[in-house]
C-alpha cells in the first residue's frame, strides 16, 4: 500500500507553509510507502505520495502527470483491469509508465468524471485539474466501492480540505475529520460533499433470488479474481491460516504463480516458488493445519510463533497503526501486525488474503439461525457494507504498517457481482 495526502481549496501558498505542512503530514504515513516520496504543489492544490513500488517499479513514481493536459494524480491502490481499460480507450493516449494507475488520467481526459464504475480494483485517489471548471481549478477525490483502501477527509480552521490515507496525518491539523465513504466521489465541480458513484445490483434479495449460476460459475469467478490480482513486479506471497478461506486463495495462487500475469502467462515468473505465511501462539493447532496445507500445495511455508507478552508489548503500536480501539479488530490485528513484520524482513511486498469470504458466503455460525433466505442475504449485504470499518481496515493497516500490500480476491468487484 502507498499513501496519499492532499491539501485542496486554497488560493496560493506564497510563503510555502502549506507545502511544508504537507511534507510533515505525508511523512507520518511513510510506513505505507517506504520506497519513494513525491510531491506536487501549485497555487490551488498540493498532492503528496509515499510509494510502495509493486507495478512498474522503475518508472511508476507519483504523483503522475497527464499527457494531454496538466492534470496531476496521486493514487493509493491497484487497478486490476488497467490493461483492458487501456485497450478500450477511444483516442490514443501517450502513456509514460506501465503503472496500473496512469489509466485514470487517460479515462478522465476521455470521459470526464464518468469512469469510476469501470474500475475494478482497490483504490483511493486525488486528481487535480488546474484548468478545470473554466480555469478555476477542479479536483476529484474517490474511494473504491468496498473501502479496502482507507481514506479520510478533514478541514482546517481556514476551511481548506485535507485528504489522507490515515487519520494520523490529519489529527492536529484539521478541526473536523471524518472517513471518506467507500464508493463515493467528491467532484469540486459538482459540490462540496462526496456523492455515491457506485450502486450494487445485488443488495435486494428479490433481484437475485432464482438468478442463474451456481458453484461452477462461482469457482470460475474466484479463479479469475485471483489471477488478475497477481499482477506484480516484486515478490509476493499468501497468508495461510489453515482455514478454508485462506487455503482456497493459496491453492489458486499456487496454480498461477509459475507464470507472469502481466503478459498473459506467456513467460515464467521472476520468482520460482510461492511463499506462504502463518502465525500463532506456540502449539496453535492452526499452525499445524497451515503447514499441512502448504505441504500439499508445495509452497515455501513460514510458520511463525509469538508469545502472549510479545502480543501485549505490541498493543500500543497496533492501536497506533490500525487507528481504532475496537476490541475484535485489535485482537485479530495484533498477530497480523507481528506477521507483517516477519514477511517484510523476507523481502515480500504483497500478499493475498482470504478476507471477505465469511461475509459473502455467510460463514459465521450465527448465519445458521437465519429464519429464511431473504434474511440470510440481507445480513451478508450488511456485513459486506461494513467491512471497511473492521476486516478491511485491519488487513490493510496491519500490513501497511510494515510496507506490505494486502489484496483480497473474495472482495474483487467482478467476483462479488457473480457470487452475490
């Protein structure tokens, strides 16, 4: 995961104080992107970016700049269907990088702000167009529909808008701070508040009851989701707890890991073996099961242990990075935080994880008490719509604390449309 920081809605920065503020704020998020720092500033906007280099490591530094007009873009995330979107452009566009995020600039040039529903990925971004709104300047701020990638917004005492990947970059600077809602777009040309750009087609039970499709279609959809989320120019791995969800993701990843997704599996992977990771207390049965699964799949497995005291010692750091006091999130986030540190020490920058499966398929025990299919479906929808507050927050921030990106194929947008 990278981090973004934006300061907007101001008119000039003659003494450079806002620029210095942006540098300080962005530095507080550098753990998310330790590979490079970038900053853009003019009289209307400041965009800062801390990069975790995963795709086009050599040339994908941000903020990115438009090829046809002086637009500037800072993105935290991955656009999994960026190659398809590039191919579908109606007009030629002079891409300067192989970054998956640069296609956002091309789409904005061609379709204005009406392209967000075409993105399949996890993202939060700020796009600044100094020539927009008849030369007065325009900006777009958006977040992915699930909210896998965190984003917050706040206003300082002078009324300037600040957006950031983590709360810690806004606290002490902004008088008012709140979460930027998933699936929303803030377009300064349309108004001061975020508006929804995405609507799920499966929230109403009556619209999906009796819909065609079954296990084979769901399986094919998940296979496709895992495959497209393996785009990476750096070593990656899988989180393997030994449970059903992570084991399925690990099995599918192992199937595709021998070849590069970037060229449609025509060439061999740059790293020959898939690594899997698990963590638990000494004697944990989950560690033993994870090792069995890894042996069956043929992954290079790393099972780590930690003590209760080590978990307690990490609590303050976990709360600092996860930015929540929710007991369940902290309890589950502590071993994940400790595991992330181990993974980063081995040179891994990206992992696939099984978050979201229980919400999509009703995997929690209380789902067995659902009075009928409609109630079952309504509860899965409710759980999915709240993932950004708990499981997605935990996975993203616990991993990002050590400069690792967590991808979640069960929450792939195309897969969700098929599975729900």
